[in-house]
């Protein structure tokens, strides 16, 4: 363990420390921020965009390190430099999944960067399902975890509704206005009903009805573009140079996979590890129980969206797993592992044939489970329009933009070929 691993204590929390959380998905993380604040933690999610973050990141992190680490660390140091946070009353929390991904080393890298910056006094809180570290001042109760799961599922739902409606809204800004209203409603209600599944389901129905009734004009349907790939790059608009706005400006409609699927994927790997590699039977049983527990959060959503003419339904994790197994071993757990492959199949079989896979440069798990299956996919789905794009500190934004424009020109060609 690092010699500069400072524990986050109860005294720190009681004295008003600010806890920074890395930004990934603005909707989901805004709701999580609101929930965590209600439980007594002064949580602040890092900004969606910070123009100085990349420069600070490369100053304190080797530029051969994973690109998401450069961005996250750069944002933390940028906030301190701009005096937007008090470095003497500051902590950082980072969620760890373990495995072969370089993200498993992020906590150590953040600590080293802060030490090099002269702020080794800042505690870095590692949070994981396996409790790899204990910090007395930061404990997630079962009730808080339950609320966070609800926040992620609802955030996923609002995200998909927003991307589906925005290109077709009759009144500019109406989707965003409804989204802001719903986010406030969600934060207030989840805190008020304190994790109740019954009240949560009522809220789900209300949110679906709100967006079902939003007036949009679909007399012309745009081509749908799925953004897939490494979890941070596909979700973080700063990391992917705002690929979503770029594609929407070029006439596409966005599809983005749910964050909750990644939680299901991490959990189910406990059972797969037992079956494939002789892992712990205890973890196998816990994984099965957890899978059934997590199903509750999307049971009503699946039933309701099954009859929707406007919105996509969510993919069951077992279905994603089974579809992935046709192309890749389920023992592949690096990065997004078999999840990415399974989601790609689900997207294609949902008639979305235009896919951009994004990943950090030199991310080996992503290259295996992203680029590695593209040839097999093209053989299986001849009409597939798919492109992989790498993102890195040294990557040319102009080159990325030109590749996206080339991709979109192929989208138009594919659509015209249908008539």
C-alpha cells in the first residue's frame, strides 16, 4: 500500500470536507450527487468540461498512461489551481472494479500525481465491491447503495429519452427543459421515499409518461448512430471531444448503452469466474442473488417500454451474455470484456447498423473486445457500417472529426441504398 495513502476520517467529514467524484455521465452523476449530499457527504462531481484539464493531466501523469486517468487527474488539479476548492479540506473518491484494465491502478496514480503536485494530504478514497480499502469517514450503507442503483437506472432512462427526442423536438430546448424538471423531481423523490421500491416504480411510470407526451416531429427519421466502446471515453464528452454533438450536427440520432448494464456485467462475472475458472462458490451464489436483486430495478421499465412506439427497451444482461458468447469467450473480462460484444450484437439486432466504437489509444482490453470482433461482425452482418476511433492526448481532433464525417457519409450511402 502506498506510503502516502491518507485515510478519510469521520472527523474530516464532520469538518466539511468536499469530496470530488470524477465526471462520466452528467445526468446519472448529477442525480448521484444530489443523493449523496442528502446522506451527509459534501459531494461535488467534476465539471463536464474543463479546457485546462488535459494540460494539467499530462504535467503530472506520464502521457503513456491511460487517457481517462490524464483527464480525471487534470480536472482535480485544475480545480485546485483555480481555487474553486479548498485543498486543505478536499478528498477524492474513485470507484474500482479490479481486473486487467489500467483503471485498476487509477487510485495509485491519482495519489502519486497529488504527491508530485505537493498535495499528498488529500485523501483518495477507493470504493469497490470487494472493499479493497477502508475509510472510516466514507461508508456506503445498503440504503445509500440502493438509492445509487435507482439513480443510475433512472439516469439511464432519462439519457436515452433525451437522445431520442432532442433531434425531433418541435420547440427548441423543450427536451432539455423537461429533462431538468425530471432530474430535480428524481433527486427530491428518491431522497423523500428513502429507497422504497414501490415509490420508485411510481416515479418510473411518471417519467415515462412525461417523455411519451413530449411533442416531437418524426415525419423524417434520422439515421441512428450507436456510440459504443470503453466506458469512460464513450460517456465522457470531454474525453471524446463531444462526439455526440458532432454526430447530431451531422444529422444523426444517438444511441448510447446504459451504465446499469456495466454494473450487471461486473456482478455476473463473479458467477462466470466460478464456472469457467473454478473460482469461489460463495462468490457464485452471491452473484446469482445480486443478479436477481438488480433485476427489480428494471422489471417495470421492461414491461412498460415493451409497448412503447417511441422508446427502446432495455437489454436483459443474460440476453447480452448469450449473444456475446457467439463471438467471444465469456472468460474475457478485461475492460468491457464480453459486455461490449454482447451490446454490439443487441444494437445490430435492434436495427441500428451504424456504430462508432471509441477507446483510449493503446487500451488493450478495448482493442481485443472492440477492434478484435469487427471483422467477425462484418462477416456476420454484411450491411454493418462500423468504425473504431482512438482517443488520446496526442490524437488529432481534426483527424477524428474527418473520420466521423467519413463515417457519416457512409451512413447516408447505406440509407439511400434501401430505396
